[in-house]
C-alpha cells in the first residue's frame, strides 16, 4: 500500500477567507488558495484551486499510464504533452465538476494514429486518477505530433 498526504488549512469565511495547501513531498508548501482564486481569477494568477490540482493530477497520471502502455507495446514515447481541462458549473446542489477533457499530443516513433488512440483510451480508463473520478465524464483527444 502507498499512502500520500496533503493538508489544507483554512482561515475565515468561505467568501472572504483564505487557505494554504501543502503536500508531503514539499512540491506545495503553504500554497495559497481562496474563493477569489477559485471563482473570480480566470487567469489563475491569484493562486491555485482544487479543480486545477485535480487537472494536474489527472494529466500527470494519464501521461505516466500511457507511457507504460506505449513502452509495453514496443513504442516508448519521446514526449507526451497532456492538458486536462476541468469544467465546473453551478447546479442546484452546488458547484459540480461536469467533465474533464484530456488533450494529448504525443511524439512516438513507429506507431500509427489508430494504435496510439487505442493505447491512449486504455490509459485513460486505467489510470488511478481516472478510476477515482469515474463519476465524471472524461473525453480524450489524442494526436501524434
């Protein structure tokens, strides 16, 4: 079993308060986040937010899973570039992640587009973050570049 920990400390009200996020690895150490950063700062410059972190985790997990798929098929990738776009809408029950779009461009020798897409779909459904987020629709655009 592998365990990883992250912490959040929040001070103040939901609307006016602010918090910090830290990770066991130290990659994040007291990274600020707030409602303003989450809901008002479209450029993301005011700090991080949970949806952005879900996107980063999903993109990273998917890229690693695909690298394993490609390598096992005899086509180790030169580069996999993944963008995860997490879309959230306000519903009657509250803010809800409606879908995640994975956009992938791969530099892989000796593979055709159909096999690349097939292995990317396997990685999408098989990576641990995809499985954890299984209630959220995830789309995939995969192309060789």
